[in-house]
C-alpha cells in the first residue's frame, strides 16, 4: 500500500505508564496507519536489535557496559529520566536496529520510516532526556561501515536541540547536522550543529517554515549527502507539554513536506525517525506522526514538476 517500508516492533513501547513520555504512541501510530488504510501489515518490517558492535561505533565501551550490567550511577539515571532496566535496554537496541534497517530501506526505495527512534540527546558516553543511545548516529555509522553511504545529513526538527547528535559528529566532515529548535528550552548547553536555527518562544507556522526553508537551502549549498536522517519531532506543536512553540498540526505537516521536497529535488533518500511528542492529548501526537508518513508518501508519489 505504501511505496516504502515502515519499521516497527511492539517492544518499542517502554510501558512507562503515566510518564510524560508516551511511549505507547509507537503502537498507536502503527494502529492508526493501518486503521486509516494508509499502510497495510505487509508494509511493516520487524527489526532485530542493533549489535553491540554497531553501538560501539558511537558509544564508549564503559558506558555500554554500565547500561547492560545495570550499573549506571544515580546521577546517570537521573539525567536519563526513564527507568534503565533490561526491557528498556532491549527497546533502545531494537530502536537502533530499526533506524539501521530504515536507512538500508531508504537507500533502495528513496524513503523509509522507523516508527520510533530519534533519540538525539544521547552522547557517546552518557544518555539524557529519555535517550539512552543515539539510534541515528548508530545507523549512520553502520551504513558508512558497510560502504552503503559516504556522507549523511541529519535534519532534526524536534523542539529540543539535538545536542547528543551535534556532539557526536562535531569533528566529522562526513556528517552534516541541522537542528531547528526552541532556543530557550532543554538542553543547556547546546553544542553547535553545522546549522542551528534557534527559534524564539511561541513562533508560529509561517515564520517557522520560512526559517526552515532558508536553512534547508543553506544546508544543501554547503553539503551533498548520500542520505538524510530526518528526526521528525511532534513537539513543536502548540499544545505540547514540553515545548514552547506554536505550530499547528497543518503547519507541522507542511514542515515535513518541505523537508521531503528538498530531499527529492536533490535525489537524496530519506530515513525518517519520529522523535519527541508530548501533547496534552496523545491523539494529537499520533496524528502529527501519522501525517509525517503521509507527507513522505505524497512527496514520493508526486509527479515531478517540469
């Protein structure tokens, strides 16, 4: 039913209960895509967990050992802000495997989406902000190690700056990072991306889209990637509990379409990850993420303009 693959596992849900991070959204997005006849069961692939060898391309041996042995310090667990038990570890390793698989599929089909991932606050040696390991960085390093790509671009539209991703690739000329985010919001400090679009509080659709459009033009003037990893946060939404911007659902759909059209004009494949979303009504977060998949479908199927 879709012209590209979706990647999903039930274990993505961390079963966090009343936590502000609604990890049940992954299941709800998957269910909505099928219920609304946007996708069929055949469009979904089940990822395997990333191997430790994959993870070690990004994260330090000591940090991975502390995660897997359950010996994170009290301060490490506090800044992670989610439980760090075996189920959580499996979920994050699966999510990283999902972003690897999405990247591989995107290289074949022009688009693919991991119905999860986008854990951009994880640094090489620690996790924070609900992010244990950095699935996008792991996927990029795996694709590079396999010789599938040479260069990658990360376009991060989460309301929060992609600090872990920026730090991991800070001295790497093969990876270009763009982050558009609310300036006066978590995290602090914000390590520099190649392009940082720092937004004032309560910015709306029109101004946001103009700034993003200019940023995308700049990014492609400066860098020619083999793939884009799109970190599609739902949290710039005006009803988000952890955000302070004022985008509408329609504005967020246009945001996705804009990024995907830039990629298509450059003939660059896109691997989508869903990233943050903490709307007061989880149905809004689900709708925003579903719209991201629909935007990718529509851009891919659109007839090229003459």
